[in-house]
């Protein structure tokens, strides 16, 4: 993410004014705080003495998203319940700790894992560590919220699902768009129809420098780091019994690490195309457009801000006053599920959902990198 604190004053003012319109006063102020949080360097790390006995949440990874979104919505909805903040950069962990009244900060994940007062850990560290931290936490009996991507390879996926099956802890994923108000309206509209769907996404994302950490061989690239949002949401629009096998066909590009066109053919004949373009700076953040047709419903959605649904000769338009991608819903859902006791059927269903979404993401990466069609299959219970 760009360091907006170093941009010209005019740009920063315009950015704040635009964000006020898109996200409202409090969210915008917190985004500004987060930008300065990312640059925070202490001459001497603070001596934190919160002593909050209500605290029971850990945050692993204290970067921009953890500060501006995860910690913000946790405190907004549940008060000061953050026990410990962790980051490999202690300055960031200390800054999040101070701003959200956590009880301590650390650069060691084991301090959160071993803390008996913590029953839920939000994981927003670098991508390669997501599954590793989640497996450790699950093995310690804790619940986890895993930001995207949940895994970066098949080995992690297998070990994560095994840990899910054998832990009393629960798992929530940071795929927020299905939890957005308009995202739920889209799902409800298509669920009322029958037959295959035609789904088309266009996403304009931020351009990243070639040496950005996303492109490290261990981190999974932009398919796992960005495209996974729309892969997961698209999968969840298709009825469960109609999904697999899924044929994944990429369009070749010499710049496959940031620009993608990939199509999906589902078992019921549904077709989806996801196009992601990363050509330059997107002033308002990621831009995304959805067009979808199923049965008698034809809908279009822009930036999870406006939605038009046409059914026969009826047309209805929905509009959020502020842009809402569902971050709050995803974060609160994971908080609420931490205390749920799942029976074996519900736990197996959760494992299946995590595996099928992550597997489709990994197979999409394979298809794009190889430049050839790849088939993704559904989850099978090991016997």
C-alpha cells in the first residue's frame, strides 16, 4: 500500500475528502491514523500497563488492515477486549497496543498462543504465516479469524483442515464481501431463481511494484493475495450441489503476476469470468463491477455501493450511503462464532467450505501460471 503521508498536501486533502464521502467521518479518521501508525518509530518502546481484565482477543500482524479495520471494528462492537498485539515489527505492535488499549505487545506469536486469557486470534500477518499461525492456535484450542489468503499451498491446506477437524476452536475467514449488505442481496436474488448463471467481474486494483512482498515465491502472489476475494464470492453464488468439477481456463498474459482474465465453467453449466487489471493508482481504492444473469433476474453492482436488480419488467435500485464491503460483518461473525460449540456435521461442513474455496484459489493460480486449463474437484472426506 502506498505511503500517503509522503504525498503532496493537495493530494492528501482530496484523498481525505473522498474517503469522507465513501466511508464516513469515523472510518476516515481511523484510516488517517492507520497511515501514520504504519510509519511510527519509537525512540523507546512504551511500557504498557493496561490491566484490562475483560481482554481476551489476540491480533497477529499489526499492519494497516489490522489497525484500521480489525481492531477498529472489534473495539466499536465489543469495547476494549484486545489482550495482545503481535507483529515482527515491534513498533507496529506497540502502536496498535497503545491506540486500542491492549494489555501487551510482542514480536513472538507464541506469546499469544500460550496466553490462557486469549480464546480468539485474528491473523493478519504476511500471507505465508496465516495458516501456520492458525494451525498453532487451533492446536492450542483457540478459535481463529484468518485474513485472506487462508493458505499459500496445498501442504498448508491439508494441515489446516486436519487442525480444524481436531480442535475445539472454530475458524472464520476474512472473505468480507459475502457479509456486505449488497453482497447478501445479490445472493438472495440469485437463490430465488433456477438454472445456470452467467457471472462477469471486472476489478481495477492497485498497481504494485515488481519487488513488492506479495510477489515473493513464498507469499503466493496476487491470485492468492487479491483475486481470492472474487473467487470465493463467485463460488458461494453457485449452489453447493452444482459446483464441481470446475474447469478453470486462463487468458495468457506476459504480466500474469498482476493482470488476469480467468473463466470458470461449473458443473451445472454456470459460467463466470473474472478480470483483474492493475495498471496504475486507483484514487478511490479498488473498483469492482459485477454483472450477473440467472433465470429472470438480471443484476449489476458497482463497488458494493450501488446495486440494480431487474426481474421481468420490475427494476429496483439499492444504494448504500457509504461504501460497505462487509468488513464489519466478517470481523463480528468470527468474534461471535468463537463461543459456538459445533457438532461433527457442522464442523465437517466448515472444513469443506474452507477446503473448497482455498483449493479453487490454488488451482486458479496453477492455471494462470501454467497458461493451461485446470480442473478443480470437490472436497472428499478421508476414510
